[in-house]
């Protein structure tokens, strides 16, 4: 199914969706021997976040899981000051953190989730608008979150 076809699905704000993400988090942590935070707040969001923080590089790798469709994507943030983060491109992320996200992606793929690439995140999604300000929506805003 195309992103355009999947875009008509409503967000799933149920506890069952949260439990599904929590179960994926447990599986990923077990298989990869790492710790992930689960951010389940869905204000202006159609997804939830699994997040890995690397204190050595001061980078947060966020794995967004959509409740609208079986999709995931990654966002990378770097600390520039205490409690101040900026989004960075994958090119700026150290190889070990990139490999970690690929490993997480492989597990999500085995669960039936498709990846939305960084370039796809920014594509407009015709006919869809943000809840926050009724602006034309991007793929990321529609499937994952209007705010990062």
C-alpha cells in the first residue's frame, strides 16, 4: 500500500497501541542488549517514540512508530546545551549509532513495519493538513508527529 492510501487511516490512541510499542521496546532491548526510553505521549502526534541516548556523542536516536499504519522512521537529535537539542542529519551521526538504528529497523521490519526514509519525511502529503495550524502536512507530520 502507498503512503497516500495509508494516510486515510485514523490515529490509534488506544492503550492497545501503547502496549504494542511497549512490547516492541522489550523485544528490541532483549535482542540488542540496550536501553530504550518509551515516550508514549501523543499530543499532536500519530506516533510514539523509542529513544536511545548515547552520552559519548550526546546524540538521541529517536525511532518513531506510527499508529496510523505499520510504519517507522528515525530522527536524530544532538545536545547543544543542557536541555537544548537540535535535529541533525544522518550524515552527522556516528556510524555505531547508525548501525544501531539499522538493527532496530530490522527487528521492526520482522514485525511488519515499513521504513519511512529521511527524505520521505519531508515530502508533502496532498490533501492532508496539520491539526495544530491547518498547514499542508508532510509525511512525518501526518504519520508521526507535528512537533519533534
